[in-house]
């Protein structure tokens, strides 16, 4: 099987029945600084990380659709460990497509307005998440001005170049494609344009404003996704939220059902109409309290399951036997102060989860610079052997 076939075989499998299933050997991705570290520690170099990509920028563990993708794809780690291609994000643009403006720049920091109109501050090398200084949507008036950019006329401008040639080439691809990504959710989008504090205040102070933002974004997404899915055979839809922290959900169950549930159900309906039966959510933080709410809507799975936040994959699998789980291997067992015994213990959990099915194992998020090449090598080689044993049995 190729990477795409393996992904689909696991996502659609029956309980523990591996007769027609091959588990893909994948990772979610790596920070650029991680790969630079590993190249110094023994990883053979296929190609250097371009200097324009700072250490804090992600390198995706998948095959890019075209050269001007949002993030670069890995060409060093995957081939060395015999990895499959992970889910490739189909290039989408959820912003109003504003021109990026540099407001201030010194030897140590940069302040700039991004394509969403958010003013950010970061260190000069862009090695961390930016500090958000101001947001374009503050109230109903500013939203009414902002929403004009989410109309039908803007959609064709957002599609990748050479559309006909691109879609023709993707018909015989060997890697899976997801439709959806960063800011493409119904908490993720309003938070991006309003800021987290203002968003959470407006849930109480002006809920109708949040409903209008979500409804506008939903209509935009359904039309945008519809154009793409008509010409591209999409393997899954991803709703990106990042709606939890280490202590749990950013919003209450009541607010989830009020603002997210109706839109999730519409996305599920759309997916079924397009013959897409894998619908995933993406959130960092402790997500176990959110999963029952997510399952209610018809969403079929989730990733990346951040272990540092306390997510227990065995508990999740026992409580939700049909839920698709991707990731969830604790990256901390690869840190410099760890050891092979800790890695072995972590992989024992993987063996149990694989037996139950609908699980694709990989590190719970981007592999960080704290992870040594020696530890990653031990982990990845052992996980490959575990996966091979399921392929044979």
C-alpha cells in the first residue's frame, strides 16, 4: 500500500481487524531547529534547511502539493527512517488576504501586521509564537467592515495557481490530503481576528456577534471547500480550534453546544455529501472533556493529543472505542534527560492501542529541539518494528 492507502485503511478499519490494513509509519512534523540539531548529531543530510526558515518554524512530515506551500516539507528525516507521507494540508487561505506590513524593526524584535490584520511582535529571527498586540475585530462595527472580505468573489483568488493542471496531477497521488488547517474552526477563526480575551468576553456580552462571525465563516467555508472538493478527492476534513489549555477547555460545554455544535454538524453534512467520511478536530491542551461534545456532532477523530497536558490515550480509547486517534506519543521521552527504558514504556501503550484499531501512532505534536537524535532514532526504529509486526500478523 502507498501512504494514502495505509492512512485510509487504518481510519476505516474494523475493531482490531488488520487483514486489509497497513499502519503508516509517520510523524506529524518537526521544528526546523530540531532537524538542524539532528544534522549535527548524525542525521544524514539530503538537503539543508533554508536559512530563511528560522528554528521556530515547522517542517511538515508530508509531501507538498506545490512549491509555494505555507510550510516546507521534510526531505531529511522521513527517507532515513523509511517513513510514509503524512496528511498533506490542501493549501487554503482563511485570511482577508491583507498585505503584511512591517511596523517596527530593531536588532532584537520585529512588529508587523499580518495577513489577518493582527499586529504581532516577535524576536527578530521569528523563533517563537508572536505576541499579539492588537486585533482588527473589536466589536460589531469593526466586524461589519471586516466581513466583506469573506464573499464568493474572493474564493477563486485563494485557490492555488494552475488549478486544472494541479487537480489533474492529484488524481493519481500516493499521499492523503486533508482539507482544513490553522484558524479553520469556529473558535479558532473568531479568536484569531478578535483575540482570545475579547472573544471570550463577547460570548457573554454579545453572543449574536459571535453567531454572525461563525455563520459568515461557515458559509464561506462551505462554498470554498465545495469548489475544492468538486475537483480534488479529499481524504478528510480537519476543523482546527486549539480550544484547550493544560487545565481543559477554553469554553464551557454550554458555549460549545451553542456556538460550535451547529457548525460542526453542518461540516459533517457537507462531508457526507462529498463522500468524505473522516472528519477530524485539532486542539492542543487537555481535550478529554471536549471529546464527548465533539463525538455528539458526528466528528470521527482527533489529533494531536498533547500528553504533557494530561491526556490519557488508554482512557480515551476505552471511553470512545470508535474514535479515530492520531499521535499521542509523549515527546518528553525523547528529551536529553530521558532514556531508552522510558521510551520502551511509552511504546507499550502504543501496542495496546494498535490492537484496538483506528490508531496511527506518532509524536504528539511537532518534534521539538529538546529531542536528541539518539533518542529519536531508538524510538522510531522500535516503533517501525512494532508496526511491522502488525503488518505480518
